[in-house]
C-alpha cells in the first residue's frame, strides 16, 4: 500500500498517460465509446477502491495542492489557443445557430431536472450544473465547475458515464443523418450558400524541452497569481474563491491569446496532459459509492438530449437553419474539439474551420455557463423536509 507522495504521483502519471497513448497507438473502437479521459477516471478510481494508496495526511495534502495548482493553469493554457477575433468573423448566422443549440441544451437540462429532481440525490442539481459545463465546453469546464460548486467526488463518475454514453449515441446519429440534409433544408427553408470562414493555423514551430518548461512555469505562475487575486475579491453564492480563481485564469489566457505568444505549439498538448493528470488526481480521491445513481443519470442525460433535439428542430424551422450547421453546433458543445471537426469533414471540408471555432467558443463559455446554471438549478431544488 502506498503511503507517501512520490510513489502515488508516479502511479497517477502512468495512469494519466496510459489511455491517451493507447488511443494514439492502436485507435481501438473502445475509445469512440469511452474517451481516454473517462477511462482514466474509472481506472484510477478502481485503483483507489482497491486500496493501492492510503489517504495519509501527506497524500491528502498533495491531492489538494495538485488540484489547486493544475485547475487554473489548465484553463489558462486552454484559453491561450482560443482566437476570439476568428470566432467573431463567423458572422451572425453561424453564431445564431450556435446560440440556439446552446440555449436548447440549457433549457433541456432545466426541464430534465424538473422532471427528475425528486428522484435524484440532494446534490443532483450540482450533477446537472457540471453536465451543462461539459455540454457547453468540455471536460476542463466540467472539472472547473465541479470544484467551484463542491460536487461530491462520489457523484462525478455518474456524470462522466452519462456524458460518455449520451455523447457516443449522439455522434452516431449525427454521422448518420447527412443523407437527410436536402429534405431537412427544404423543410426549414435554409439557405446554405453563406460564405464560410477560413481558419489560419496558429501553431508555429516545434514544442522543444525549453518551450515546454517555460510554458509550464508560466501556467503555474498565472494559476498562483489568479489564486492570490481571487483571495482579495468578495465571495458570495457560487462566486467562491475557487470560482474567482478559474475565471481570472480564463481571462488572462484570453488576453494572451491576442498576442504572438498564442502561436506557440506548446499550450495545446501541455493542456491535454494537465487535464489527464487533474482527472487522475480527482479520481484518486473517489470511490464507487455514487455509482448507484449512474443508471438514473444516464436516463436524465438522454432526456436532455431528446429535449435538446426537439428545441433545436423548432429553432431551425423558425430561423431557417440548415442541417449541417445545426449538427456541428450541437456537437461542438456536446462533443467538443475532438469530434466536431471530424463530423464537419464528413459533411463538407469547408465546414471544418466552423466546427473548430465553435468548439473554441464553447470552451470559453463553458465554465461561466456552468456556474450560472448552478445558481438557477439550486433555486429549483426541492426543499429538504
């Protein structure tokens, strides 16, 4: 049994790198159903439940410290790659499709919570707030909201599982409906002839050891400065010190994204590595106690998906949206950067830049949306008797 920090850290690093490496090397179909980040979480959770390490004061302190350091640093690195000017250039029509897709997801989450709130755990609203973050942005936004609102560790596996299962089904559906595009566009009266943006490559050069160390130091420095500034700000409601920290780090990253430093190839892969490590740290503190809620929460997830589709269809009919943009806008939020460009390429290669930029926009908005949804959903929670 591990009782000290360094063996514990070594196991987490191996676990964090295992599934991304297997996906890149072998590309097994398993990864299309359960992404590496979900498998990492479940694998490390299993190791924790098996008792590979003990929650000694040394390891517990390390877990808190790693979470506090990695989270704002991760969000900073992710934001550095977000080109807001390119997103604005998408134009009102494409941004309107994205907005309708986002609003339909959020409305569907509220409706699903109202249906299932009495069957869900007392913290069910936190689970759906976390889901709203990842179904607007991605896993990093989910973790940020989870830490900000205090979602219990034992409920996180249910959220991740529902996310993975519903996302996998939705991807299959979206890849299968391309042949219905002419009929759908005729039904909505869509005009698909609007000019599409071009996406200029931002990364220049190679990620050498010196650059990696430099960016790692900068990210950790930004994270610590954000935590210092957050401690000076007032707290209330869901604007906790943690929430302020992640918001400040996000803003700093977006500011830096407007400089030439954003052309570095380092932040994207470094952020992916940090995310895997952060998920492993969170999983190392959890157990399978909350998995009894997983089947119900998967049903909740599918309910959200069905309502989202119905509302997006209504918006498409009202505003004459075409099928391809509706599908890409939906998957850019539910699937994120990993799958939206792939879907776009199957529709039309010209749509790939649109998918990339919309996924970026979701990443920017995800944390704030999740915190806002937490406030709304908590006000709808049943009153404890």
